[in-house]
């Protein structure tokens, strides 16, 4: 197989490329930045949607970037055959659908519009497609949610512990990579949008406690009471959405993932190395 990967240097791509290489796949990956040579991977310089070099015949296309630019490129690009298409979206497509914050509702709509555009582009080419909707991703030190908190706490030796009893289901990037590999060979998931969350549901405050426990150095716990957080939500509009969801469950139903792909994501047991990018 010759597989094109958009987002090969992303946190999911960091785990996917080695898994594909272990299977003997031929990989082409697009990057906006120059990448060091890597055995088995051909790196191309370009950018979606309109700066992608000419490509050979492909057996599959995987994308971890924004859906709409990928769908726009796919719709406008002649393809030889009908390569299998796997892309990631986000559970925010559902969890932010009814947010009190207009910008978050717009994000939710953008994700759902991108999913629909991708399905339409694949239909034009006769390509089977699958979309994975992950919850909060961690594992490679490249996420913009837990990693910045962990790194800041390590630097300042103070760890914030906001009160919150809503359930969270952080998913390791490698579990998503495994789901992608399984989906490439599973006709049963064609035309499906599959949620994918971690193997454990835990309270918001317990998730933060475990991130703190993973630190390689001692940190001072800093409890943040609900009254203070509500004041912050009123004073800082950009934080209103996240703070309002502290007591809301943000989880995924993994039943289809497990039944159709045989993927059982790991529990949330982070290590200090997960908060720094590869090589650091």
C-alpha cells in the first residue's frame, strides 16, 4: 500500500508512522516545514488545500488536520482509483454544539460542516471514508490542553487544581493511531463517524490530580474554588466555555470502536515524558 498522511508530524502521526512502517507500508507525508530524512517515509513540502505536489497512485489517505481544507483538496484533486480515506474530527462537534459561547458553537458547526464536506468529496471519488472523533488527546507533548498545564506547573512548581466533577475521558494519541491502522483494513467502518475516548472516565479534578502526580518534581497544589472560577468566567470571556463545562461530562461511547475495530484504549496513567515533544 502507498499511504498519504496529512499531519505525519502531529501527535497522532508521531505514533502512526512507525506503526505503518512496521506493516511494511510505503508512506508519503506532507509537511509545511522541512523534515529530516526518515527511512520508509517520503516527506513532501506543501500545504492544504492548494499547495500539494503531484502524487502517485494511492491506496489510502489519512488526515489529522482541519477537515474543511482537506475536503476542499480532495474534492478538487483527480485521484487514480478510490483510495481509502481516514480523518480525525473532534468530540467538540457534539460537546460544543449547545455551548453558551458563540465562538464555541461556531467551532462545533465548523467541525460538522467539515465532516459533511469530506463525505461529499469521498462520494465524488467513490472512496470509502471513516471519521474518528477523539476526546481530549495526550501522549506526545504536543497537545494544547494538558501539556501546557503540566509544563507550566513544572516550571513554577505550583499546580492548579480547579474544582470540577464533570467526567473526562482523555485518549492517548497512540490509541487513535491504532484505530486508524485498524480502520484501514475494516470495511465495516466505511461511512461511519466513530467516537474514540480513553479507556477510563474520571472526574475533572481527578484528571488534574493524575497529571500533577506524573510530574518529576514536587509541586504545590493550588485549589481553585468554584466562586473564584465563576468570577473568572465572568471577567474573561475566552475562559467562559471551559469553566462552564467543569461539571459537564465530556465523554465518548467506545462501543462501536471496540466492536468493529477491536480497539480498547488504555486508562489514564500519564508519565512525565508525555508532557514533552519527542526528542526533548
